[in-house]
């Protein structure tokens, strides 16, 4: 089997080939919003909120920088950066596996990461997830080493990378806070007091966020460290209508009367009645607060719906489809990736890989995943995302951890009890596939039939 | 690095660096922000929208639409004006912007705003860029 380095090279090359085959894809939904924010930042000199939410600034900033340096080719430049940065993700996945499982598993992890088409496909798209995990995984490796050796240099680097990741995606902040708790607990378990080394990590985490928080204090009167998205996510996710962003843009291309029914399986579907409208408000924070209030009121009045729809959201997240496949269905790729000779094998392989990653990943997590806070804390944070909304893109930061777990499964012999747990987890995952079967098969069918 | 040599200097330095951005940020008054906006500083617009939303009026928009600096005229189409100014009023104002290239660029901001279902396309970006005046 090739070495970890060789797999990283293969992985980056595969992503580069995919980006070339994709061509300059049309912008879809949030991709266009990020580009709008970057373009307006370049033109007017400020980043605005999006009225409904405030995204962390790093990805719009990279768009702005791309436009400044490469004019209307700025988006292509950013995609190229994502391809190059994916090498860091590969290094991080293998490195974390080597540290938390064993060296032999690291090679498996690097191989699985390199060839995982859904993950690779995101490098061709305009969401911040690829760059987010390129910062997160190396950060966790440095955090591991820094905490073990009480090495402030590594903890400083880990904190800075985690802080930067929170400027790409808000969940990075939550992982950072969990990691800080882990560092403190780890230090206390070693009977060492909370000293300068531990504080170095926490403050390094805060450092990249400080200028942005100070800017937000000036703008909104609150030191918002990352983003303001909770209210909008609650509006989308804690409401009486099930919104699955894997099929929504595709459905909108069809006239209302021709749209198929893609609700989750009956026990988990919502009635669509008794929902709440997006409230107004003069400022972003007022609107966000009003949405949080609306969501809480809806949840209190519809506890059963809330619980049932969480299963549907989880099913949306692990459904074996992906945004690159959705892009094929939307006919957004102008390049050879849209050619059926290439798109159909891509769809088949990406679907198979996504299904296997979810099935084996769940089995591995239930049986032999590393018993380490630096595996479980981010995994739990990413698994908790369907508490708000559900879509396959939320799986992007989770996938590296599924890969680490699968690599552990491939290099561990399970005892009877572990096997039983693995089978139960696999069966639950199959059940979740069933919950979202109507939507998944329709999206895949649309992609398969796309010209 | 030798763990025994770890001192408090690093966390103290980091804490000071974290605090520094907060020291220089104070909220400007409405008058100051309006003055900054009129003198060509577009960055004052989101500060007004967040801190003094009532200051964003159709009258101010009309004033900026005739500003000698084209960037300020184009700013009339920014989504930061909404909901303080009605979208209909904004679109009416955009329709009066001169010259024509500027009006077309302004339409991109307004019609492809991030809350719109009609989102920004690659063709929009290319057209927008070719109509930009040299900096």
C-alpha cells in the first residue's frame, strides 16, 4: 500500500482533476451569497451582514481578495486554493488517525480520504467547508501533541488554527470551546494546575477572533466572536415545514404542480401546519432574537413534531447524496464532469462511498472508535448539527472523523460485544437511509438523467 | 520547547493582543457617521444601519444618488439600506442613477441581493467587472 504522503499527493491530484473537469461551475444558493459579499466588500470596503444572518468573515474575505487579485477570475482562484489546502486535510486525517488509533490505520485513513469523491467534490464548490476542515484537522493534531508534551508552541499553533477555523464556520467556535474544556480537564487530570501553557491555548484561540469581535461590538453593540446564524437556522429547522436543501433548489426548477412529494417517511414527516413566518425587525440582532423566540414558542407547542423532525434532519445529513451530485443534477457544471460518461460513474461511486462511509462509520463509532476526547468532542459537535437543520453538506466536517473511525475498524479485530454494537449501529443507519429514501432516490435520479 | 521554561509572558502577551482591537473601537455618533458617509466613506453605511437605522432615509439615498463620487452613487443599491428604506423606493432611486453603466452595476447589487431567490451568476460578475471604471 502506498505511503501516507503518496495518498495525500493522490488525493490532491484527484481534487485538481475534478476541479478541471468541473469547469467554472455556476454559483448556487449560498455560493452566490458568498460571492456577493466578497464582491461588495471589494467595491465598498465593508462586509455587510446578509440581513437574515451574519456569516463569519473569512470566506467572504477570501472572495474579496480573489476579486482584488484576479478580478472576475477570483472565484476560480479560490477553488484552486481549496484544492491545494485539501492536502492539509489529508495530512490532518492521517495524522490524527496515527495519533489516536495506530500508524497502520493512518495509511488506511489517508487512502479513504484521498479517494472519497463526495469530499473531493466540495473543493469544486463555493462553500467554506473544505477550508474549514483544512484548518481543523491539523489544529487537532497540534493540540494532541501540545497537550501530551505540555508544549506551548504546539498549543499556540493549535489555538491559532482553531480560531481561524471559527472565522470560516461558526461551529469551529463550538469545537474550539469544547477543545479548551478538554485541555483544562486534561491538565487537571495530570495533577497540574491551570498554568501558562493551558492559557496559551485558550488565548491563542481567541486571538484571531478578537479583531472581528471588536468590529462587531462597534457595529452591533455585542462582541460577536464568529457569526449570527442561530435564529435563521432555527427558522429553517424548527418550523412546521421540512426543508431539505439537497432537494430544494432542484424542486424549485419544477412548476409547483409537477413537484414530487419528497417528505421523509411517514412517522417523521411534518404536517406543514401551525408554522411560523420569518419575523421582521430593524436590526440583525433584533431579527435574530425574534426568530429564536418564534422557534422556542413553536417547539413548546409542538414537542412531538420537534422530536420526530430531528430524526428526519439526521436522515437528511447522512443521506448518501452530496452537493457535488446536486450540482450535476442542477446542470451547474459546464465542464466534462457534466458529460454522462464521467458524471454517471462519479454519481455511482460518490453515492456508494457516501453510503459506505455512513454505514461503516456508524458501525465503527459504536464499536471501536478511538476513546479520546479529541475524536469524540468534534464528532459529537458535528453529529449534533441536525438539532438545527439537516442536509448532506453538514456531513463534510463529520466525514474525516467517520474516516478515522473506519480506519480503526479496518485495523481492529472486534470482539462479540463490539460486533453486536456495530451491527445495531449499521441497522440504525440503514433505517435513516429509509427515512430519506424518497428524496435521495429522486435527487440521484435527477442527477443520473441530467444532460 | 522545554516545558520548565514556560513563563507567563506568552499568555500575558496574547491577552494584550486580544484586548488591543477593543481599545480602539468606540461607537461614533450619528452625525459623525453621516458626515463620514457624505465625504465618501462607504464603511459608515453598515454602522448607521446597525446603530442608527432611522438615519437611513429616502432623502439621504437621494442625496447620495447625486454624489460626485460614483462609488457613493452605487452604494444606493446596497442591501444595507433595507429594511430602513423600502425596497420599492430603492429600486425607484436606482432607476434614476447616472451614468448608464453605473445604473446597470447598481441593478446587480439590488436584484441579486443575498435575500433574493435570483442569486448572483458568473455572467453577472463578468458583466459587472467589465463595466467597472479603472481604479
